[in-house]
C-alpha cells in the first residue's frame, strides 16, 4: 500500500496532528509530498474538507477517482484537543473504522469525559434554531444557502409560530438579512467567540425547542445537550435525529448511548494518533476493501 501525505495542506493548528500521523506510518511505504507533487499511490492524506484553502482542492480533485483519501480535521467533541480522521472524511459519508460493534464500547466516552444530558421535555415557548454552515466545504451539498434557508423557513412556519433564530456560521457569513424580513418572529444570530474558536452556542441551546442543521457540528452539541435535531441524512446525527422535513410536533427521542460510543471512535488525541491507534483501524478498513460507510447500527 503506497501512501502520500500532503503535510502542507494543514493549517497551523493542524501541523502537529499531521506530524503525529506521519510518525504513525513508520514501516509503511509512504512519502511526505509538497503540494505540487502527484505521485502514483493507493492512499492520499490531506487536511480538512474546506478545499478552498492551503492548496487542498487541486490535490483532492486529482486523487478523488484515483486513490482513497484520508482526511484529518478538527473534531467536534473536544475542540482543538481531539481530531477527526476518516477515509473520505465527510461526516456520515466517511469511513471512521468504527463499524465493529465488539470494538466500539463506552471506554472512549469515559476517556473523553463525554456525558449525555437528558432529553429536553417538549413544550414551552423556546425558539427553533437554524444553524447555517460553511457552504465552501465538501460537506455541504444543499445547494444555494439562501434557497435552502427559505425552504427551511417555509417548512417551520407551516407548522409553528415559535420564534426562529437563524444562527450564522462563525467564520462564514451568508447574506440572509433581506430574506429574514419576509418571515415574522425571525432574527439573525451572530456567534460570539468566548475562548479561542469556541463560541457561545451553549447559551442558545439552554432554551431551544429544537435545532435544524444540515450536517455540521452544532447538531452533535445539540443532541448531547438533549435538544432534538432535524438534519440531512449525511449528518453524523441522523440516526438519533429527525429528517429535515419532520413534523415539528412529533420529534423523536432516541437512545443515544451507542451513537455516542461510535462517535467517540471518530476522534483522537494527538498522542493516540502518534501511537497509530486510528491508523491501525483505518488500515484494516483499507485492506478489507471498504465495503461499508458509517453504519446506522
């Protein structure tokens, strides 16, 4: 198995993570490439699915039909401490090597210190929060964000008069002000950074009725806080959430423990990456032929 690692595709925060992954490849047939190289390989390692940055897109476009692509990116469980690593690398379409039920238990949940708050009791006058996301990411397949948001607002307003909060992505603002004026009791929310790149979403969740999010990290935070979500099927939360066209009065509350167990095997500390723990899982998947993706078990 020939492997090419494109270390320079990582942002500053990701360079130590890339270095750790390279160390985990000791004994493998691998090469660390500058971004202009295109060796013939079986596996390519890049940073992130935000392909408009750090020369990632030409690399991704060249190899997407020629090799398996491992994507390393910032995690959503302990931000800037755990890092998501997968083949394909895009939410539920990715392969995290967490399909084996016998090797996906609650030990990592405990190690990461993760907890699930009880499901929020439905009722009250809490707002519906619509979380937008970065449409320049390969994770976004929802078309023009303004069209998606209008369709979502129409769906909500056809069923509910609750307040609606449309929360912008903290680093990718969409032009939605004019659209929001067409709907009653709807306001735009700009995230505030409280520490590093950690934002104040927990304050919004404290009173939320539900969260609508296409397939990014806010849905994970909501589910763990006991707030029901409506998500696209590509979301890592789909198996414990509701479809985007769900009846807002009949949102389901699933058992979340097995889902959280699986999710904990998607993200790793730097020392675990250096030791090769995630690579060994992904290597086995590559050898087995990748016959399934994230499984809703």
